[in-house]
C-alpha cells in the first residue's frame, strides 16, 4: 500500500511538473506570436501598413468638396431640364388629346406621330444627360484618385509604408487607429491645392 501511494505521488508530481511546463511554455509561444504579428506590421519600428478613412477624406478634402458641389449643380440643372421637357411633352399631349374629338383621321394620325416623336426625343435626351452625368462622375472619381495616389507617392517616398489601404465602413471589420494616416493625407492634399491656386 505504501509503495502504491509513493508511486501515485511521484506520478502526480510528474504530471504537475508537466502541466507547469506547458503553461509557461504556452505563454512564451503566445508572446512570440504577438511579437511576430507586430513585426509584420513594423520593421525596425516603422509601420509597413496604413489606411485612409474615405468618409473622412471626402468630408474634409476641399478639392473633392468643390468637384462634388459642381457635379451636384450640374445634376440639378440636368434634372430641371428633364422636368421641363416632361412638362412640355405632357402639356402638348393633353392639348392634342382634348382636340382629338374634333380631328379627322389624318389629323389624329399626325397628332399621334407628334406625341410619339416627342416621347422618343425625351427618352433620347434623358439617356444622353444620364450618360453625360455618369461620365462626369467617373472623371471626377478618377481625378480625385489620381491626386491621392500622386500625393501618397511623395508622402511615402522614404518607403515607410509597404501598403496604404482605403477604409470604407462595412469593408473592414477591425482597424487599428494607430495606423490611420487620414489627417496627414487631408492636410497634405489641402495644402497642395492651396499652393497650386496661388
């Protein structure tokens, strides 16, 4: 019986020692994993990854705001033009409809052709305006992206960052705010634009 208890105590002691070893070895492994993760973000204390918050950039970049306001004015003018054409079409269609009872067959056919022609012209004009607005919007986005990319080339000329991402809500689930360079980018872009205006 004594031998059994002694053996059991030795086995328990070995197991406790093994668990003790695993516990502290696991902490070292986690510490190493955390360190290696930080090393992927930093090399020699320099961040390799950064991001720009697009919402913040759009709200605070002066040139973007100017282009956006110009585009919205053009869009409103286009909508007004379409509305005026629709009213003209509806007014003429109602006028011809009221006269329809007093028209002969030839006049009715001519009235129908006129209404169809006006409707087609309205659709063509609307499509043309929509295409023009779409192209203007695409050019505006390309211009903004080009300016941001050109600025970032200068901003990162020392090679501090390997990647600079854009952040949009719903696109990323987590972001480390210490990697946010948006304020620098906004300040730099606005300063560059003010210098170019002089």
